C-alpha cells in the first residue's frame, strides 16, 4: 500500500487509499474488500473519514435513484459485511448521526494529499519555492492512478473523482510554478510539453511552458509556443489569451526572463540531456547552502560526474565552480592538480616545489574566495582527496567542496548523498507509468539519438523495460545498451544481456577508458578492492536474491565478514535492502556486479564449490524453519522464508542440476509445508518436479514425501478428471511407502485423497488417529483432518466434537494457520449441526 498513509489509534494501524484503486491496510495487514458495492460503501465512508455519514446519504451514494424498497435493510447488510471485512469491529461505528469510519483523516491518502497541496501553495505564496516544490512533490507522490478507479460505477464516484483530479492538476501546476521560481535549468520543458498536450486549453500550463523554454535559452521556441496556444484559443472560443499567457509572452519579448545561469568556472556545457535526477539536484543544491562538504557516493556508472556538473551549474558562488577530474591522477599529485587549476585564475605566480609549499600556496590562493570545488572521481586516491579536502575546508572558511566517489571521504563535516540507480517501472506498471520512469526515459532519449524515430511501445517498450531492469537502472549501462540500437533491434539487445560484458561496448570515444565498456567500468571498482573484499564479493555473486549476514558468513568464509560487508557497502558494491530490518539486515548485489563476480569465479573453477555452500546454508535454514512453522513463531519464519524465495529456488535448481539428489530431496521435504501454507506458489510445482528428477541415492521415505507433496500441489492446478485421478494414484503410492503421521503434508495428502476421490463416510478410517505419543501440533492436525472428513460425510455433530478438540490444541500452541482453518471449519460444522448461534459465537 505504497500510497496509503499510516494512522495509529485505538483501532490500531490503519491506512486507506482512494487515489487509485481502493486499498485498505489494517493492523493485521493488507485487507481485500470484495464486491463492487462493498468497496463503494467503504470509499464513500473514506471521503468523510472520522465523521458520521447519515444512512440516507449512503443509500443515495450507493444506489442513486434505483435504491431498493428495503434500502435501509440492504444498507445494514452491507455495513455488516464491511465490518467483517475490516477485521476490527471498532473501525466502523454507528450512532444517531449515522455510520463513521473511525480513522484519523490523515490516514486517508486523499485527505493527506489535499492538506499537503494547501501547505505547498502557502509556502510558495510566502516566497519559499524550494520548500513548496518539495511539499507538492510529496503530495503528488500519493497518487497511484485515477482517483476511485475501481468504484467509478457508484453514483457518487464520478463527481468526487473529478474534484480530486482537478485538485491533482492544480497541485501539479503549483509544483511547476515553484520550480520555475527557483530559476533552475531542470528539465521541465519535456514534462510541460506532455502536460499541455494532455490539457490543450489549460492556459496556466502553456504559460509555464513558455517560461520554461525561455529560462533554458530557447526564446524562439517560447514565442512559437505562444502563437500555438493563441491560435488554438481563437479557433476554439474566438477569444484572446488570458493575462498569464500575455505576461509570459511579453516577458520573453522584453528579455525579462533570465536564462539559466552558469557560474564562472570550468564546467563543461553538456552535449546531451540530463534525465531523471531532478530531485537529487534540488537536494544537493539545498545541502550546499547549509553544509560545506557533500560527497556523492554510488556505484560505477551511476552518473555521479554528470550529476555533480549539473549541480555546479545551479550554484552561483562569486568565485565560480571549479571541477578537478582526479581519474587520471595519482595520490601524490592531487594537491598539485588542484593548484594548477587554481593558477588559471592567476598570472606570473612562481610554481611551488615541496608538498607543504603546494598546500600553503593553495590555501593562500583560495582562502578568501567564495567558490565551490568539485573533486571528481576520488575513489582511487581516497586518502589524498580526504586529506586535501579536510585541510582546505579547515583553512578556507568560504570554500565549499562537492566530491564524487564510490566511497565516503570519511572526514568531519561530510554529508553523504547516495546516487542510486534510476527509477525503474514497478511490476504491473501501465504503459504510461513505464514510459515516465527515469530509466526508460533515459533509454528512449539515447536510443532515439542513434536510431531516429525509435519509440518504446508494444514489444519495444517491453524490451526496453527489461533492459533497464536487468541493468539495474545504471545510467552508463543503459546508455551503452541504447547505443547498440544503431545495429540491433531492441528485442535482440534485451535477449543478449546474458552476455552483457561482450555486448555493452563502444561507448563515447571522448569518455574515460573505464566508461567506454561495461566491463571496464566494473573492473575499475573491482581493482580498488583488497583481496578479502574481492573474494567475498565474488562468492556472494552466487546469491540471486537478497541475503543476511549469517548467509554471507556461510558462503564467504573469508576474514571478518561483517566488517567486509560494511566496507563493500561503503564502496557502493553492496547495497542494504530498504527498509532495513533492525534484527536481520539484508543486502543485495546489483545484477551487473553479480554477473562480473560469477565470471571471476568461473575463471578459477570455484563456482560450484561456492554454490554448494550456498545450497548447504539454505537447506539448514529451511530445516531449522520447518518445525517452527507449526508453532507460535510461524509468522516470523514465514516472513524469513518468503524473503529467501530466490535463494531457496536457486539452491534446489543447483542441487538438481549438479546431481546432489540427497540435498535436493532434503530441500523439498523442508519446504513442502511452507509452500502448502503459501497456497502452493507458482514455482513450487516446478521445484518439486526438479527434486523428483534428481538422480542418485536418497532416503525412499523422504522421496515418497516429496512425491506426495508434488501430487498434492498438482491437484490444485488441474481440472481434467484423468489428470486428477493420476495425481491421486501418485498420492496413494507415496502413502504406501511412509508411516502414518510422520509429516503434516502426509495428513493433507490423505485428506485430499479421501475427499477428492469421493470416498464414502468410512473413509475417515484411512486417516491416522490422534496419537498421544505424537507432538501436540500433530495431534491437533489429526483431529482437524478427521473433523473435516467427518463433516463432509454428514456427521456434523461428531465433527464439531473433533474440531473443538483441535481448536483447543491449536490455541494452546498459538499456531495461526491451524487456528484459522479450524475456526472456519468449526463454524461450518456448527451451522450444519443446526447451531447458528454457536457458530457465530465460535468466531
């Protein structure tokens, strides 16, 4: 529920969202509200969150003029259903004034949006444009799609949705206005061109486009834009442009709109557009107004140098912005290179000789100047760059330093700004959302430069998204991939990314050598690591998913792994997973870094050894977790195993392909109950099949259990009678090879066999009876299974007795799955036994 807002109160943590499809997150987690009219009722109550709504108002909102004769009864029925869906009776209250959704207004995304929009407008009116822009961006980020998207058929929804959409557009205009007031050269033109195309008669947007063009030195285009909207208004309404458009037009004619200014210094004029990091520019410009040292940290190819230069062009120190490229410089030469650059500003000054004299002269040169020094590419001379920055900042009070590096300088007063990969489309994103993502926009821009007319749509958009995602949103890699479109279709580029280091070559001839190929960019970072750091990173490259410290220790087996993890994070080669887990922090390796590390392991023929450690760790984790899935610790271990989904799948695939049947079967046995609790996720059937295909000696009873689990999962996915019978035959044969009651999956397999095969009422005799010698959970499960079958064969009273005993056992254990399924089944048994009051009381 990314765009719903948290609220803590008597009813627990609740988040509600209507800026898009309806979403509801209660204290127990995400809650699905089924049924169009039920969702419409909740949405209407959300609009007055915290306030009572009269029944008559709700009836009109839900049915309009077609309300049923017994509309109050129908409304009460809906309210009762909604209370059950909310899973908390205190969330929906009733009284003389009507029905009330008991959440704080700010827990509703629409209410929060409108509050933030007002705050942003107020900040701009008070001449605080930077603050206004930040607030309005936060407000607009709450939108996930069209307002009330899945309840638009309700009578009340169209008017409310239109009101919210108008507010959204006004907030968007206010945000653009604030950014224009900042006088920046951020790329607002493309956004405003898209907005004016979508809202062709919105004069304020056209006026903003004219101003943005003029601010970026495109006066002729600004005048042409004015003439277009003037002609459109004349043709549509026979009217002249309004005051805002006229003022923007006159300002262009008079030259009153200042062009984006570039500070005196040595910054190069960019030769291509700057895409996707407007927020980074704003934040760092604001930071350098408060602090004197900011370091842009990020992986190779993230675009730190380009970002630093763009930031520099937003700064206006009287002494200018001076960039010092350190990539070709050795550690001993760092102070002299900076001094040589500063001497451009002097004439006839003798050159100092000793390192001390170089530093003293540099301090003397810069001591009283208001300037910004950009120390670019510090990572290979990090100690020298840190020492120089610390000395200069300590002795030059008006100096500010902007550094770029793959690791922090680690000196007093440093503020870090991580340069993260570009935004990628979320799973399930619409075409418009995918195209709007920064990574896809960059790919489109660079691809169109080498292949005129290229447009990401249809299969080309799918391929572009795959390229951006597999390249981790890294700008350098995306640009190298886009350059390949001169010779290859985009779909072919996407298909060849498995060999990315041979594919992604041929960067700009004017770029640094390490930026001309993807392999060189990664190798530059690799070569700066010490031996243990490099060894650990290479071994962690076998991990396809995220991982914890204990996994890294088991797989890495080198040095102090926790310290090495910290060092790799500092060097931007390992990334903490957000939000951070305070108990078990997790990390991930970017796919490009992982592919490079795998290649290094393969060269030394170590890949299978390390994959074996990976699989060994995760089979132990799965076997440790399995018994806890039948205790009160179930939820915590479900979360842990779900987080390890990619790792567990990779471990099974490797064990099956490598021919370690024993390991594959151990994994299948340990995970089959987890998959059952997760309703057999799509990959589970494939993985169980791989386990069964693994050749080699293994425990026949364990293998039979995997056969039963595979057949049980199969019965959930097939519909043809012959296939169903074949699955039941496999279950029967598997059950013949194992003792009763040795694993919960066997009980569920027996139940499926008894129910699915249409057994008569004596079928319960085939199930294992509760055994006092087994553990409490297994006894409770046996009672539950027998109760289910007994109820299905028409013996509801006997089933009630069995299920009540099972319920008591699960309650004592605190195990959620058993408790939930037993409560539901007991409720059905009580109803069948003619005790509806007891059924209601049981839940």
